C-alpha cells in the first residue's frame, strides 16, 4: 500500500494529540499511519519539516473550510476541534472501486491529520463517520 500511495504522490501523516483520546478507555489508542517518503524530492525537500499550506478545522460536524488550496509539495492539515471523532478519507464517490489514496484512522478530539499532495489536481475527501454533511476537496496547484 505504501508504494501505491507514494506513486500517487500523496503522503499521509497522522499526528494524534494532545492525547485526549487517552481519556477514553473503551478502545485502544489509534495506531499512527507510517509516513511515506515523497516519491520525488524537489528543492529543499530534504528538510524533514512538512510545509502546511492549508488547515481545515473539523467543528460542529463540518469541515469549516471545505475547499483547501495548496501548492504541490504542501500539506493539508485537518484539526479536530469537535468533541467527537472524525476521519478524512479520499472521496471516490458512490460505487468507487479504487482504493482511496489516503485513509485516516479515527481522529480523536484534539487530533491532527496531515496529507502532503505532490501532484497538481483536485482531490475530494469525506469524513466516513458523517459522510452526508462532511465533505470537501483539496485543489493542488503547480509548485
Ligand atoms: Cu465527521
């Protein structure tokens, strides 16, 4: 799976914090998705820091800014400021047979999820826990 994700030019990084999920004893901690190295390194790409080009807050069961604009090589960061879990998954639409390019674990309250987009284009996403009200898209322009 990691190879396929890297080939598609998308890197998912899970940052779970500040650890409010530890207050929920009814389920095990969410396993962090391993970071996938970018398939293509551009200028300055050797730096381990991820440049966050847009932040989307998940609040009141909505993506507060459902359309994010970033440049290729930048990350979109989703921050859960709701008291309930959310997810961020590529939205392939009804009957989509392909595997999503990114699938977050359940993001707990206070948690953050990042995906680095390396190729220009438009990628739709959805919260699979609230798919009728939580959708959006990322528009990636050339670097
Ligand atoms: Cu949700």
